[in-house]
C-alpha cells in the first residue's frame, strides 16, 4: 500500500487569553465546530485556573477538525492553540494533541 496522510496539525504561537479567544472563536465558526465550551473555559481561567485545556471538535465529520487550547509556561502569553485536520478512518482511534479537555 502507498503512504497516506493521516492528519495535519498547526501549532499557533503563544497568545494571551483575549488573543486566544479572538483566534479560537472565528476559527471554530469557520470549520463548524461547537463553541459552547469556550465560555466555560474562560470562566475557569477567570477563576484562577492556570492549567485548563479546551477541545472543540466534531469527530463525526470526515475530515475531522479540532481546535485545542493548551496552557504554556509563559506568564504573558499563557496559551497555545493547535488546529488539527484529520483523515483517519473509523477503525483508527482519533485523538487530539492531548486527551484533556475542560468541562
């Protein structure tokens, strides 16, 4: 069998909370991803949580798209975003950059 591309990930530069939200919302909207988790994530961050991640995805589509916000160790720009496009089929487990996501 020939080689096949399974997924592509784009790791964006570190961003502040406001910057990451300004990036995540339109990106999720463009790719038809649910954004309800963003408000809950922001609430956790505002309450002082530093290690919250959030995953926006629609795994029932092919290709599969996801936006994941991950913490960094940078105090000024404490978050990084990963945008994933995946063509993995049903028999191959789909997993984002990490398996953690906020409530």
